C-alpha cells in the first residue's frame, strides 16, 4: 500500500482536521472481523481459500454498540480509506443495522481490505454522523503543494440549476472553507471531497474525505492528461448541454 494512499485514511488525519468533518468514531478491527467482512465477496473467499464465511466477533458488536452510543442520530458506515458507496444503507442506528451494512458484498471494500492485509496495514471502521448531502453539494478540490489548483462539482455528468443560481454564495463558502482546511492538512498534495449543504436558508461546508493526488482519483471536470489542466478555478456545468458534453466524453460511466 502506497503512503500517499495511507495518509488519506481517516485514522491518519490530524485531530484538528476531524473538526471540519462529520463526527466520527473509529474502531480498529481484529483480523477475524476483517476476514468476516472481506468474505462477503466470493473473490475474497476463493483467494483466502475459505470454505465458510467467518462470523463477526462478539467484541466487534460491543465496540459498535459503544461507538453508536456517542451519536444522537443515524450513522454512515465506512472504513478509513473506502466506503460502500452505492451500497450504503441509510438510517443506521443500531448494531444489527451496522452488521447488515458490513455484510453487503462490495468489491471496493473487499479489495481495500485485501490491500490492507497484504501490507499489514491495520483496518479501521468508522461510524460517522449521517448528513444529507444534496447531489449538487459535493465538490472535489485539487490541492497541489499546499495550494488549491482547481475545484469541480463531483457529480460531473449532471447539471444543477441551483449551483448557477447561488454561484456567488457557494463560491465564497468553498473559498472560505478551503482557507480553513489547507493549514490543517498533513499532506501537501491531496484531493479533498467536500460537502455543501443548504438548510433553513444557511449554507454549510464539511470535509467528506481525502483522496490521493494521483491520476486514479477522478479529475471530474478537469483532466490529468498532459500534466493536467488545473487552472485554479471552480468548474461547474453551466447548462444541460455542458453536462451532455461531459457524458459524451465518458460513455463508460453511463
Ligand atoms: N456522513 C455521511 N452521511 C451521508 N452520506 C455520506 C456521508 N459521507 C459520505 N456520504 C456519501 O457517500 C459517498 C461516498 O462516501 P465517501 O466518504 O466519499 O467514500 P468513498 O471513499 O467510497 O468515495 C459520498 O460521495 C457522499 O455522497
Ligand atoms: Mg468519495
């Protein structure tokens, strides 16, 4: 596992950075539980030559119960470096629901666990306060040598009229948030995904996750080709036509 990956994992974030994100409770997993989660996919079972899926430990249930007691609302379940993405279950607020999430077969998760096992990297499970994030409100911020070199809407094949209507306010919010984020970062080159929310007339921003500043991290409305076209701007699709043009560039994502 490469250091630029590992450093983005939540368990390696500086304490102060966590304050810009959702409330998080981390649990370092025992090997048995890592295997129990990985074994939800056949590939993992086959690769580890497992005949039966190991059961979760009782200690894990206890750890989850304790972690849940620190939250007042539902949680989002993920690992230090990966989540279940489309497989995420909503409204998780009890141990059984967390265990149900951990039992969802996910290649992303299994391959992450596999990499951790192969590189003797401890696996951390995180429960995070659930936050409703509107699709228009996710942004990917590209940071190189400690400076922001570009920001793009995250769901880059879509057009959101809300973004155009509120462009000035959202731009100011993102700039202000990044000014607070940058001094707290422990990595000079990183891609920070952030959430902008709008509730009761108020905009708010949170750090969702960090990704390595490498080509495998989707460039959204930018491109990594020929050294990248990051120009320090915030890019959004300004019309349905823009969104369709993006779609035609990436038919494989449809
Ligand atoms: N605390 C949360 N509450 C609700 N939804 C979340 C939360 N954190 C992330 N999400 C949603 O889940 C998606 C995937 O989560 P993310 O933390 O980015 O993990 P991954 O490494 O799998 O991309 C995000 O793009 C966002 O839409
Ligand atoms: Mg993400």
